[in-house]
C-alpha cells in the first residue's frame, strides 16, 4: 500500500532543503542609496577585497580554481575584482571567456564574495588611443563586451558591479583630448546600453588622471541611477601629507555618492615590481586605510597575484609579500586604523 502522506511529507521537506540551498547560493542584491551601498533590507554594506589578475592569466597559470577564491575569502574579503584585458578577451573569444567567468562567479557565490567585472583598458576610449597593446580596444568592442556581459549576468546578484573602463587618461595630451566634460557622455552612453538589457547593476565610473581624479564630479555627476565612483589613489599620486589632497581630489565625493578605491597598494623602493606611482610603505598603508574608514569608502587592493605589481603574493602558495602581510592584517581585522 502506498503511503501518500509519507510521500507528500518527503516531497515537502525535500523542497525546503532545495530551497534553502538555493537561497544560500544567491547573494542579496546590492544597490546604491544616496552615498551608500545597501542590501534589500536597507542595511549599509561596505566592501573590502582584492584585485585578481586577468582570469585568463590565472587560468593559464593553472590556478583558476576554488582554492584561489577560498584564499581571498580567508584573507577577509567580501569583494573581488576581475581585471579583464581586451586582448585576452579577443584571444580566448567571448564564449570561452564567459565560460571561464561563469566558473569563477559560481565559486564566488558559494563563498559569499561579490564580484566587480572590470574592462581593464588604459587610455582614451573616445579617440581609441591607448598606452599599450594589451589595452587596445574600440568603442564598438567595448559596447559589445558590456552587452554580452549584461545578457550573461542579468539576474545574478553576485556580479554586483560593472566597472566600465579601468583608467581613462590622455597621458598629458599624448593620447589626444580627454576631459571629464567629454568623458561623462561616454559613460552615460555605456550605462544606457547596459540598462537596455539589465537595470539592476551598479556602474563604477572612474575619473581623470588614470582613474584617480574625481574633483569635477560633485558639480557635474553622471546623470544615471545606480552609479558609484572609482579612484586609484596610489602613494605617489600626491605628496605627503596625503589626506588634504585626497579630500580635495576624490574624498569629498564620498560625502555625496558611493566611492570605491578599486586599485591602490604599495611596494618598497628597490623591491620587486617597484614602479611609479606605487612606491611607498606601511606609512601610506596606514594613512589610506584610516582615510577609507573615516569616509566609509569601499576598496579592493591591487593585486592578489605573485607576478603583477605591486604584488600581494610571493607565490601560489599564498605567501604574502610585504604589502600582502600588511593588508592581510587589515582585511582580517587583526589590525585597525
């Protein structure tokens, strides 16, 4: 005799279990509210994390796997940034690259890590002039990239942020004309192309001077919803004392809109990978973290990798470098400023 009550009870419990598993795999949707990021209950969310190198590079090194993401989580991160270079995107092709991203985003979801997808180009997109071959793209390719990304990750709250262009610069006129007045309409156009597909993502937009300077934003903000602003305040961008410069150059924006420092970090003079504008030490590290905490600014340290600089790792055993040791203590809460 079939026990229908037992079957119904089993079915109900199974549905609850599956539902709970599904709920655990879906992160809360984040949006912009005033100067903050908030979850669906209106709680303010502040992000701290690291940059990954280009996923293509990590995969070629044989380390695009769950363990890599677990280490980021173990270092105290709740956010990771994927630096996607146009040349790597073309080399793999969109289908293969997106399949690789899918795996990483699933690992991030399982570990409770939000994701920034960053179109990692440097230069003047308006005139299609760039500083190095790896950054070369076109407006057509950039729009196509973001529309493919939008279709792929629509409805996926793990992918919370789209960083539309890594570092706009005309290199003091070497790459043509580029100002905030000419750059802002491009950002608005890119946002519109994504919003044609998905209106739930947060757009991260960088200002002038290699993504550092946001001084014109308060008087002329991007005229779209769900926008946050990006700065890359490496130590040599300004001389000490840093804080008055930071406040004038980009910090004041955090009193009005959300700000994310999607790149910053330091490497000691003469150490591996030392280069302008990244040469600095723990004095800078303490100062920048103290300022972020004071202003409620979210951040991702550059870079959770043993090869790119300034590196946080000595090797793929996750041995921290000098700056890695410093920022690991910050991220895990072992020290605070």
